[in-house]
C-alpha cells in the first residue's frame, strides 16, 4: 500500500515538475529581443518631457525636406553626396585579465570591430557580391558610409576604438529607466555626439541585443537636457557586434545586422510596423505590418491592415527577422535617413566633422570610373566650404542633369547613369570663381 502511494506521489511530483518547467519556458524568451529602442525612448522622455514634441517637430522637417527634394525629377538631378560618418567604438568590459578577443570575452578584438564596420558599409551601400546586396526594385544604396575615427576629440591620432575595464559591473541594464546605466556608460566613455557616432559595446541584461537613440529637434525653447546628448548613440551587446568572428556565435544573429538595424534608428528610421499594430513608419514603400517577425527562420509572413492582406517585408533591416533574412533598405527609407542628416543639426554636424576629402587651391574635378556603365563618382575638390553647380550635358550642349550643392566641403558624388544613352557627355562644375569640365563616356 505504501509502495503504491509512493509510486502515485512520484508520478504527481513528476507532473508538477514538468508543468513548472513548461511554465518557466513560457516565461523565458526562446531567443533574445532584437531591439529595445521603445524602452530607450521611455527613458529619454522621463528626463525630457518635451522629447515627444521634439521628435514630432523633427518629423515635420523631414517630411518637408523630402517633399522639396521630390519636386525635381530624380533623373534630372546629378547625384548624391556620399555622407561619411566617423564612428568610435567604446568597449566596456569586466575582464580583469585584459585579454582581448575570443568566445565569451566582452573585451572584443579589433578584428571583430572591423568586421562590423565592414557590414555597415556593405548594407548601407548595397555592395555587390556581399550579403548587403539585393536585386529588389525598391532596394536602395543609401549613399551613407561609416569609418572608424582617425582622430580623437583632442585631435590626436586614434584607431576609433576605446577600451575600458569596469569591474563594478558585469552587465548593464539599459532596459530599466531608473537604472541610469545608459548615463553610466557615457560617464565611462564618451566622445562628443555632434562629432562622432558613439557605439558602446558591452554585456546587456534583459535579453536585448541592442538599443539606439532617435534624433530629435534641438534648441526647442532653448532647452536640451545634457543627459540625452551624452547618451546619443548606439548600445550593442558584444555577442552580436560583428560578423561570424570572436564572440559572435549566435546562429540567428551572427552577421552584424543588429548594428545595421540600430544605426537605422539613429538615422531616424522606425520599425516597419511603426511600433504599433499596422502603425506608420513614414515610408510608403514598406507595406503596412501588424507586428515584428520575431522568429529564428525566414518564413513568408502576411498582415491584414485596413482590410487589405499584404506580405510583410521580412527582408527589411528594420524588421526583427534573423540576420540571414535581412538585406534591404527601401528608397523611402533612404530618403528619410538622408533627410535626417540634412535637417537634424547634430546629425549634420557629425557628417561635416568627418574626415574631409583633400583640399586644393584650385577647383579640381575627377571622374571615375571613366568610361562607366551604371554609375560613376564625381570628386569635387577645393578649399574650405563653397557652393557649386554641377551640370551634365551631351555633346550638343543640352543639359541632361543639373544640381546645386550649397555650403559644402570637398565632396564625392555618386552619379547614376541608367537614364543616359550611351555616348560622350561633359561634366561641368562651377563655383562662384572657377569652372572645370571633364569628358565622360557612358557605354
């Protein structure tokens, strides 16, 4: 009798233990949450009650800028200036040995950092023969590039990487608004956020891969909390920073797309579902979406918004799909990011603080490659900041492309050629005092 009771007890105990295990599994995420920017914004708003209004004002400026740009047919414009963004990576770790690199080591290697900068450029420039390339008709080369800063705020030579041993913390809780850990990270390491894109790489709590900070309108009533300026940048868990090297061992998030995603937020992009059911991300070429694709695979997914069934853009960098699924910025996302750089004073200062092209005493114009097929690059070199006009004419003197660039340093401009017939063209650049022309062969 007692044996039978003990047997029943063991069965019931086993069932209870199994139920507890299932409940625990249900409460524990099967995989990390890709992005915590919604909670970052809650933290920023708690410090600055005007934060939402500043974001609204900036969005109005963005939309106005995009409307103005669209008034001129894209085919009639010469091309776009390549924006170059200097990056500083702050590695904050608790590894007392000082050893650098390897699996499970938050003091990641220079090579792991370099792999992430490479991925950013592959993704934002839609580089051929890389994972960042796509043949989607709305896919975009954003014309935005990233490089590790070569000088620090004092002007001394730098490799764009700082390392900080901080034994007081083995991980940082940026999720919790009351923790102040984002401010703590900026106290440990910070370069002026109007001159550099700060990326803090450390160990994060709460299963989030990364966080970022949206741009916002500045100088609103002259009030700008210093805290929000000090935390302006991107925070990434060291296990997801870089591509298939060192500490990056996740089968789902191993290609560096977490940083691509978060930098998109830093440049003003919103999740494809607009952080609400069928919400607005202000990009017309991203279909209405009910929510994120938080999965470990790349299945087709559909949404029903306003009674219309559409396919989710699971390949978009601003979704939550695994790294292997992602390889798309759309044309509207590109327009929005470039508008942010133009209308957000802090983002514009970052770009203008980038290492400039060489200055020349006389106006110098280089065109390469030449001959060219799908696109070419126009390099315009002069002294200081000047306004200049670029015109592309055929041999009969008809203007086929024209564009004015205002108050710019020496610049590199990407010129698309797909709308031009094969043949010779003249590329003429004029400042207030000088004019220089080069011949271009399109084939």
